[in-house]
C-alpha cells in the first residue's frame, strides 16, 4: 500500500495533468471573435443590460441564438414608431442592416416575428450590401457580427435575426478613415467585456490557472497539516 506522501504526490500530479489538459481543451474549443470592434455600450430597445449576451451571440458564435421570444420580453414593438419604418443597425459598427415593415403592414411583420420567435425580415427589408450570406444559412454583417440565419418558408427567404445583434446606434456618416479612428478609440477604453477571441481565451486561461493554483496550494497546506485530501481546509482553527 503506498505511503501517504506517495499518494499525495500522485494526486498532485493527477491534478496538474487534468489542469493542463483543461487549458489545452479550452484553447482548442474557444470560439474566435468575428466582430471587428466592441459591442456598443448603449444598445437600443432596452437591452443595454444584456450586453454580455450580445457579445457572446454576436461575436463568439455561429449556431446559437437568443431564446425564442426574447424580443417580446423586451417589448420591442413598444419602442418602435407604429406609423413608420424602423431601421435596425449593427450592434458593433452601426451599419444599417434591416428596415421594416416594407411591402407589408406593421401588424403582418409583428405577427410573423411572434410566430417564429425572433424578429423576421424579408428580402425587401434587407440592406444586402452590408450583409454576408454564408453557407448553411448563417448571416453576418460585413463588420463580422453574427446576425442569425436564413430559414426559408413557403413565401421565400425569411431572415430570422437576433435582436441583440441589430440593436446598435448608427455611427455618424463618415469615411472609412473616420470609422477606423472611432473603432480605435473604442478599443482603448476600459471595458469588462473581452473584445477578441484571443483575449477571451486568455482571460479564461488566467481564471483556470488561478483556480488551479489556489486548489494546489490548499492541497499542499492540507497535506502539511496531516489531513487527507477529502478533509476541508478551514479558514481558521480554534
């Protein structure tokens, strides 16, 4: 039967191997950032508080979406001018992406969106020059923002879109040079959201390493005090 010291070293080695493997897996599976800038802070339609959700869905995702009916939980249609056409802008770069209703009534647009669970647009309501239509139906803006998917029905193409990704504010009319300056300024600001896939992975890696170090120190302290690994390390002792 192995001595307690030998057993402790074996468990420590096992822990370290597991931690390293987890880090490698994290790096391999992390979804890279597709957006060319940060998600805007003051998103429209009452969803600024959900900005972290927007970052995940719009910039680090190709397949998933906000939950069905999310736009209704935010009261989207109460934020719109019921007598006019609403333009929706990219949540990252502010480019116009959709405008609705076009060629149908507001009631028809609302009904279709509610039926499917997400804001739904038709071909005549799309700023196609600002959208990249990808294989498999995925749609991204030309700024790299994931928008949703094209899910055709009996009436043709239907663009099923995440509200968090089209809740941006339009940027002032500008040249490419001005936009680049604006984006550069945004990137230098303090922000709690990691703007890039590499930075996001680095943050996750740092958190995992920190947790591993804390756990390892706790393990070694426990062993020095003569405990088994299963016994808790108390904050203080009488």
